[in-house]
């Protein structure tokens, strides 16, 4: 007896969350609970997002936390639109030639290689000035109704009482043993007698407690940002970094300031998209959206070869321009308005052959000072998290924050519980480029969450962690909702592609005939199995609001550790 040949795939799903008042999504259920508890007590979406941000830094300490950086986008129903930029800055003693280079000038899925001993990725010399605490404080001061004491309360409890290590987190810890063992204090917190904690059948799951981190959070609750950027905590951080050969100082910490900027706004179909501007990933997906605005994706159909080809060609042009031009706007002089303009998108769209793949060069007339034009950074977040919230008034908040690589620098400052970022890895270590290192400079970031606004009302937010693959994932998941009418759960679960590298990475759940057609069009298709770990694409979360009924809908990546829930 013979059987027809047929591929089989792992199928995993999450239910669509539905609520009449509030909704939150995050990468740990307890962080969602922290957000919803704040909303139940009368707080707004910014309050809830801040509480969830502090909580997730305890519950996923290898992904983000007090030693990390990020962006928060806020859109209210009455017209407020703002981005809190709390990405880190290079220490004042940082220099373009601070790392010894190898013969390899390379980019990784997250940041840059080509540095001797990976000094830009691990250890004290990889640390940017952390921005998370100051960013949350600024967001609460300008847009919230609670203070840091209330915003940190849940996180303090989670740090003191500990959180259980389930199979998903046990697998993650086991996969990162080599990184954890780079630092004695990190090993002390996250390993047990040199072995990763893991659940065993018939026994309660082990717990990770972080009492030093709880103490630091209490200092922040009592003293505000000064509990982190000045005094005992700052002195411990700077002294420990310098003892290991790093250049971060107490002055770097004391002078750090986040900023509030206007989002990049552009029209796509019947919605206005609020994107992270400048050195974030919003300018890149914004260019892709602008190119795709002139194409009829609905007629070619969801995830057909023609549609995936169009998305890939638009995204490849946006990535080419990103690598050529994008960097800290305080340093890099480019025509930001042109890069996301309809006129420029039309020029780039005209280059696309609907039947043939291409390897596009950067576009023209973008750099104001061509001597500064060079390859910029490609990613920011193998160690990243995303969360989003909508409150009863309709305010929508989207947050992406990171330590950069998983476990960041791997350096935990004794006595503080603070695991420090390694976001120097996001700078190009080669001098003379748009994203090269400079004192006080911010590196390019791939964070690219989206808030969609229809008739002045925020109706959708999409975000994800996942390094440079964040951008293509946020682009496609937004298209899933806006172009193809998918609910948040379906939009998060749909197969993805990614073309941030030289290949076209294609989810192997895309039909074989479609993959073959993409190959015939000239794409270098590389199939990616979708699984819990390693995650081949970024890991999305989505909240949508039905403006007619007021219902809130939430979805989360079925292969990730997070959930969406409402009350």
C-alpha cells in the first residue's frame, strides 16, 4: 500500500482574548496580571504599562530590566501621540576605535561581530548607560496617574517571593549556561550548584528569587530615578563596570535623560500608523508600508507567492536604506522626511519587478552629508520583550525593551541584582560609519512596534521581540490585521517571512508550492521550522479595539511564553 507524500507541521494555537473594558499582553502571565491590577484600581494604560515593564524585568530578567533600554509609544483617544525614547547612550569615554577588530566585518541577527573576544557583546565594556528606570519615570510623570512606588510594587513582590521555572524557562536557562557562567554573580542567581533549575515530574517547580533586585526596586520606589542613577546603586554599578575594564561612570548615569519625541506618522489604507522614529525600526517598516501602499495585496491574497514577493521586495529596499543611512539623528544627517515619503516610496516601488526578485541598492538623495553615509546597525533584541495595554478610555500603549543579547552583558552588579545590557553591540565597531561609536551616542535599534489609528481613535497595536527580525514581523502582522482582516490571535499565529538577511527566510508552514514559486522568482528561500525554541521569527503580541462595539481583543504568539488577557 502506498501513501501520498505530505508534509506535517507542529500546530499550536492560543485563544483570542476578549474584554469589554481593558486588555494587556506581555511575555509572562504575571506581568499581564500586574498591568490589569493597576487598571482595576483606576490607573490608566501608561500606569499599567509601567507596572508591567518593571514586572517583566523581574520575570524575564534575561530579556529586559533595570539595566536595559527601550521605547514606549502612547496614543490616546483625545489625540495625544508620543514616543518615550529611553534607549541608552554610549558612555562619555566611549570611542569609535575602542574595540580591537578581527578580520571579520560582520553583522549578526542582533548586532555586530568582528570584535576581539566579543568585548562589544559580553562583559563590562559592552554596557550602554541604562535608560529603563528614567524612561518609566518620565512616562509616569507626563502621562500617568501613579508614581514609581505603585508602579514597582508588583515587581518587588515577584523579586522577593520568586517566580517558578516552568519547562519553557527551564529550557531557556539550560540553553544559556555558557553565557550565565561568564559572571559569578549571574551564575549565583540563575544556576543552582552550577546547574540550571528545571521542573521535575511530581515536584513543585523551582523558583528564582532576586532579593538584591527587590532592594534596588525599593530604592527606586522611595527615591525615584535617583535611587538608581545617583547614590549607592549608581556607585556600585560604575565601580563594578570599571573594575572589569569598562568605561561607564557615575557621571554617565547621573546625566542620563530620556526624551519624548513625536512618532513617525504615515497613512496606510484607512489607518494612520504611529511608528518609532529616527534610529528605531519604525523608519524602516514605514518605508516598506509606503511602498506597499501602492500595491493591491488583497487581490493577490494572504501569503500567496505574489503577496510574499511584494512584501519581500518592499522590505528589502527599506533594509538597504536602513543599512546605508540610519543612525542617531543627533549625529547622522539624513533626510528623514524623504525616507518615509510617498514620493520616495513611488520611486522605490517602480524598481520592483512583480515576477522577479532583486538585490536592491540604497536609494538616492537621502544623505545630507554623504561622508557620513555607511552601514548602520541591524538589530537590537535577541534579548528583548514586548508588552501592550489598552485602558477603558481607549488609550493604547506599546512598549519594547531589551538588554540586547540574551542575558545582556552577562554582568550582574553584586548587591543590586541589576543585570546590565550589552547594547554597545548595536554600534558598528568600525569607525567612520553612520552607526559607529561616539560619546553619548545612541545606536540604531530594530524595535518597531506599531499603533494604528482610525478616525482619530487607536484601534490596533502590534509589537514583538526578536532582533532585526522584529521589523519584518511587525510589518506582516500589521498587514495581517489591516489588509486581511485577521483578529489578533490569527494575526499572531500566521506564517511569516523575513528578509533582513541575504536569504528569504520562510516559515515552513507556507505551502511547498508557494515556496517553490518564490524560488522560481529568484528568491534564495531558506525554510524555517517554527518551534518554541529556537524561535525562527520575532514573537508578536497584538491588541485590537472595535471602535463600534468597544470590545477589546488580544492575541499572543502561540510559540512564545506570553498571553493576552482583559477584564
